[in-house]
C-alpha cells in the first residue's frame, strides 16, 4: 500500500447553535485516509459537514475531537502542503491573471522570478498564456476557474482540497474543466479530496467515492470506482459501468426517498 | 465594438449638454431684463463678467481663491486620511466599532457646519477653523465607506490568504486594503465637494480671507455681481476638486470593467 497523504482520525466537529446554548454536531467520528496520487470524492446531502471536513483539512478550522493529518503530521493551522479551491474562483479583481496565479507563492515568500516562472508555466499548461495580462472580469467563467486551479497548483501542494470547484459553470464547460483537472492531477501525481454534489462528477474523477450521511455526518459507505482512464473523464462517462456507479450512489444516498419526503413536507 | 455602439448616444448627450449651457448663459444675460428683474437682484452675465475682472484687479480675487483652495485641499487631505485610518481600525476591530458607534453616529448626525463659530472662538480668525470644519465634514463619508468595505470583504478570500499562511499585515495589504478602494473613492468623491462647503461656512462666519469672505463682503456692499462671482468661483473650486478625485480614481481603479461615461456621482 502506498503512502497516506491525508488522513482524518475520528474527527468530530460541534458548533454552538444560534442561541449559543447546546451544540450542533456537524460531523461525528469521521475516519478515512487518502493515499498518494489518489483522488477521492466526498458526497452527501446538503449540510452533512463536507465543507467542515475541508476546512479542518486545510487547517482553517480545528475539530472538537480527533485530528486531520497531512503526510503524517497533525494539521494545526494553515499549512503549505495543502491548497484548496472553492466554487467561487476568488480571483482578486485588481490583479491580472498571472498575478492572481502568483498570489499564493508570493505570500509564501518565493522569489519574484520563481513566482513568475511558475505562473507562466501553469498558464501555458491551462491554455491561458495569452490572457496572463488580462483582468479576471475579462475572462469567461471557465477560464476563471482554470486560473483558480492554476493558483492552487502554483504552491505545489501535496494535497488539493476541492469544494465543488465546478458547480458554478455550465454543463459543457464543467466537462472540459473536469478533463483539465483529471489530466493535471494525473500528470503531477497529486492527491486530491473532492467535495461534490454531482454524482457523475464524483464517479468520473475519482478512484474512490465516500458517501456521507445526513447531519451529524458520518461516512456510511465507500465505493471503489473501477473504470480505467482516470485521466480521461469524458471517456469514463461513456463506459457502461459509469451509469451503474451513479445508480449505486443514488441508492446509497436514498435520493428517491429523500425526494418523496420533500414533497410530503411541502 | 462596444465603444462604437456607445459613441452616438454619448456624442448626442454632449451636444445637448453644450446646447443647454448656451441656452442657460443666454437666459442669464437677457432673461432678467425681459422679465423685468432689477440687476441688483439678478445681475446679467455681462455685469458678472465685468465684476469678475474688477474683483481680479481690485479685490484680490486670485488671493482669496488661492486661500480657499489651500483650505479645501488641507481639509480634504487630512479629513480623508483620518477617515480612512479610523475606518480601517474600526473595520478590523468589531469591539472598538461597537463601543464607539453611538458616539460616531451622534457626531455624524450633528451638523458639522454648526461647529464653525465654535472653532473660530477657539482658534481665532485664522485658516485653521475653516480647515477643521472641512476635516470634520470630509471624515464621515470616507470613514463609513472604508469601514463598510473592510467589513464586507468576502471571508472566503481571507480564508484563501490564511490557507497560504498569510500574516495579518499581508491580509490587510493584499486583500482588505485593495478591496476597500472602490468604496473609498465613492467616499472621497462626496468628501471633495463637502470640503468646499465646510471651508465656505468657516469663511462666512469669520475672517478676512477666502471666497466665503469675499461673498459676505459683496453682500455687505449690496454688490450682487460680486456675490455671483464668488459663487461661480466656489463652484469651480468644488468642480475641480471633484474632477481631481475622479482622475486619481481612474488610475487607481483602472482594473474595473469600463463604465458608461454618464455614471459616477
């Protein structure tokens, strides 16, 4: 078995509720590991604490119990081996695309020359080289997300935490972005934890899918995606097995049942 | 592209604007006479122009204008600097904001120009009371806008910087400060015109320098054209101050998507 890059050990997270009394348990006793160069997706109903897990992994939140580990080291505060990317591109409007890509490395204090070199290389890789001097508002949504991904990769993290990175773009752009992400992760041998609502996205991009329950979130199932060509999500979508996996995930999430409940409630 | 499509309405607007000015000036020149308004109530344009030349030669119009400009500049710069500083400090410390907000609100509601006589009592017939009124009046729009901007920075942006291990200073200079620029300039625009109001009220109340003084001097002599000259000059000073802010804003906020020429006020 290869090296564990990211690990959650018995993580529980409680928040004080709105009145300040009592506690709301977002996630309870979550344990799992992501191995080197592996892509794992986390799916689950809204509010099951997926994003809380991501914040814990990136060191922005401290769990009430348990801990997250990156490369065997306990996560305590932000750390240079992890980088995250959200649904929002979070590009700074006053910086050019290249300057935005350099944002992380610049903060980490790399020499300006090296920052520029990395930004140019990544922008070329993401076919954004000719836009390096543009401002974010001049780019399409898909290009902005690619620039955000470039910024995430610029710090050369061991682990990428991706929180619904493509849910704000249209379906076609999303497939292209998924392809770019899959190829990049594969080429660079990066480890990634992907949070998504999109079951198809989970199946096309990952080696494993973890299913979470409703709040308090725990991991109720783990499904290995055994379709070849993880670096080619578009080919993966055409496989017969793809639909079987999506159906299996739907069953595990009890989607038909939840939908009925919603109807009954309204 | 876009500019081509906009050129026609923009040009039409400019032509209409100039036409309106011509109509206004003509009405000023010949309107009073046609309506039988005596010239000591509304002097025609030509007599105001003649008075302008006389004021320039006899009443030291350049000196008075210069003094007012200097006061406006000093009041505006100090007021906006102070406003921005307090805005950032309160923006970064919710406790301080909560503690100070009732007093700030009270001071904001109090009509600042009413302080002018008080400041003159304290500091005499110097330029300082005028500058102080301007500082006070410019302070609030800048402070409130900066404070709100710092408060409204997307927390995810801050988290992004924190995840890259940014220090507090880095978060301020790389995220909070640049994010606050557009609202701050909105505050500066308001401040630039308010600074003139503050200075003029100070000059009206006391002293023997500045356009506000020239205005009361003209009033005392029942010299209506001189009053008009002073008002025109004050408008000019305020207009130039506003324009300067716009010019700096364009340079600083060059990254914002181009806005229609009609916007910005």
